[in-house]
C-alpha cells in the first residue's frame, strides 16, 4: 500500500528518493476513490519505485507548489526533480510504465 504523506518535510524527503510516484488526491473525489486501489496494487507489485499519496486538502502546500489543479494527478520524481506528469486516472499497465 502506498504511504500517505501528511507534512511538507515528509513530502520533500520522499520525492528526494531515486524514483518516486505521487498520487495527488482528495477524499471527496470520486475518480480518486476509483483510482486508489489500483495505485496501491501497483505500489505493492512495483518495488523499483517509491509510491506515495498526498491528500490535497491536508497538504495544500505541496499541491500548490506543483500546480495541481485537477485530481487525480500523478507525478513522477527522480531525485527530487519532476520528470513526468499525468492528469487523471491511469490503467494498471499505463501506471506500471509511468513508474519505470
């Protein structure tokens, strides 16, 4: 299961790792709720990436810093630098490719 990050310090530490995939979501978001189990499933199977989740209502600072305007939005970081972004849900195969 993907780790839910709740502080900006924790967020910065997590994205500083070699390969991190971030799901920006909100509890009230229907598409986010549908995407969450898939994200967690891929997080369990893909050990080459670090998967985290950020609730935009709890960690607005991170959402603002990365210009998150629609959710779900998935960002990929390599050593603290954003290298890819996808707005909306992804299928399992596409999420696995996104994480590689």
